[in-house]
C-alpha cells in the first residue's frame, strides 16, 4: 500500500510541475537571439549563402570570417554534389565536403570554416563546368 501511495504522490508532483511549466504566462515567447555578420560576397550578394541554379553558383567568390558555416542552396531542377577542390580527392578544404549531395530544393551547410585560406569548390559530378565552381575565402 505504501508503494502505491508513493507512486500517486510522485505522479501528482510531476503533473503539477508539468502544468506550471506549460502555462501561466500569457506573454508571447521571445524570438531566439541571432547575430548577423556582414560578410563580403565577391560578385554580389553578401551573406553566407551560395545559391546553385541552372546558370551556376552565385556568388562565385565569398569571403567569410573564421568559424562561419556557409549554406549551399540548390535552386536548380537537377541534383548537385558540392565538394572541395581538387577533383576527385576533395582534400583542400574538407569542411566543404559536408555539403555533398543536394537534391533540387535542398540546402546544406558546410562545417565551421576555421582555417584562414581560400577554398575552391566544384560540383563533383560536373567538375569541368566552370559555372559550378567558386571560392570561399576564410579570413
């Protein structure tokens, strides 16, 4: 009998704690705080996004501070597989290789780009197509 009462008491305490955590404040929750950094994007744009279309990548050259992640967005109607230079080993900037395969409409981010350098990238499946090649300079 004592174990049963203990279980009921624990259930009641958990119910009260959950109810108090979920309600009681009519104020709207604050939006998450974000930090925006102005980043030079050679060739137009700015920001940390590289867009892929039927016409190629834009911007072709992007400059970012150390620690930045760059998002690749596939706005083309075909898939792309973005990777670091050189083709086919992709060893210059392995942090770019986390993007990999992108279906139409999909977006993926690089890992944090921490080492100051200029990284070339390309579409692995169309490595000689210069419209799908670009650089990311990490400051």
